[in-house]
C-alpha cells in the first residue's frame, strides 16, 4: 500500500479507526486499539509473528488491557511510514535507525518526541547491480539508478553516504545521492532482475537480495555490515513518548510481544517460515528455502540496538543531524535500556 492509498483509506474509515489513540477502553485508561505499520520483506517477520500468534493481545490481557485490538498495516517505503507517524495515523512503526535519528533530532524535548521502543532485528542490506562493469561504488556513473526505500533518509541511503565518505572523503558523502531513486523493495527487485527499467541497482534487504543474487547477471557490490564495521540494526519500532506516557501498559505489552516474537523466530524457524509465506503470499520460496534465509547467521533476531551511534555520529558529522545524542539510550524508550545496546 502506498502512502496516498493508506491515507485515503484512513480518511474514509470511521473516526475511531482513523485516530486509534483516541479510542479508550471502558475498563481502563489506556487505548483499546492501536495501528502498527511495517514495510515489505523479511526484516518485518517479527511483526508478522506478533500478528499471527496474537502476542500483543496476549501480553496486554496479562497487564489488564483485555480488549486491545492491534491493526497491522504495510506501507511501501520509509517516507510513507514517517508521514503516517507524524500525522498520528499510526502508533507503532518499523523503520531504520537513520529515520529514527532524524525524527528524534527534530522532536526531542517537544510534546511529540519520537523514540524507538527497541530494535526489531539486525540484518544486512546488499547493494546489488545488473551492470557488469560495476565492481565497486567507484564504478557508478550518472547513468546508473540505485533504488532505495527513500532517498537521503533511509538506512540504505545513509549507508551509501557513509561508503562514499570512506571512499572519497567526508565532504563527498553525497556523491552518489543523484543516482538514488525511491522504490519499494519488491518493485526494485523486479527491475534489477528483469533489466526492463532504468533501475540497474538496488540496495536490497532479504529475501529480495537472495533472489536478485540468484539471477544471472546480478552481483553484489557492497554489504552494509562492511561499511558499518559489523552487524547493525536494520529496523527499530518507532513510537512517540507521548503515547508511551499515556499508555504504559500497552507499551509494555508491545515490547513483551516483540521480545517473544524474536524468541519464537530463533527457536522455531520452520514455523516462522510458514508464517512469512502465508502472511506475504510468498510464491517463489519453499519453506525450506525460507528457513535457510531466516537462519542465515547474518540475520540476528533481537531487540538489542546495534550501531545506533555509528549512524548518529556520521549524520551529525556531515550536518544532516543537528544534535548528537550522548548515548544510544537517548533515542530509545526505557523498556530496552537494560540491554547491551550500542
């Protein structure tokens, strides 16, 4: 679902559905309905597990919020999700660390301060291309088009800037920005594999990069873990501090549900694969292949934030983030502060 369609759907819905934060249970002071938004791909498997196993409802009931109804939605890109959060059309949403850093930078200290509840997973992105002559990022030219979920603000766009800064110097961090275009991961993957559009490269996430790299003529150019110096958080669970303060039990329930979903994926990759296939109507991968993707050692199913300060420090250094947090904890809710994050 694209941003425009999502917003139209909300506008057409009853007022209570369009503003779930205003719906309050007759039995408690907290909301009785929440909207949770994610995007496309394997990084959002924990949300799929939470929905299928009704984990939010389970943990909310334990905390005395017996009638909580989560509504799970999917948007096509980072900017769509940010727009939905800022317009109060969702309560929780999964996006990358740069999106979190940007929103925290703009809202810290205000009534609408945005933080992350926790990480959702750590997974790499792969910059793949169907251009034989592109071996490193030095080989990209102004004829190339690199698809990312959102130009300038997505994790992929920032990682590409970090790679450019390492290659050509900090003052050249935006050197490849002109090559980037906004596309959803499914659309970008089809373009790269089919070679039918102007998009010849894609900073991709699983499972799409697995499919792309299995396609003749497509190869890997860059791996985000190499740029970051190790595993890094691919997605975080965004929310507002205002919502947490008003709904502490619901917030605890979502955090407990996410923690349980991570544990489920780690212990039962086969059942997690079935959930992914059913939720996404996956046609290409068998259950066995999806288990292999889920169990890839590069894919770390955890709520522990990783590389938050790596992103924030870079963004502050090049001027795209005005204030530098003292610690990764400044960008996250207290629920996850006991974790060994970074």
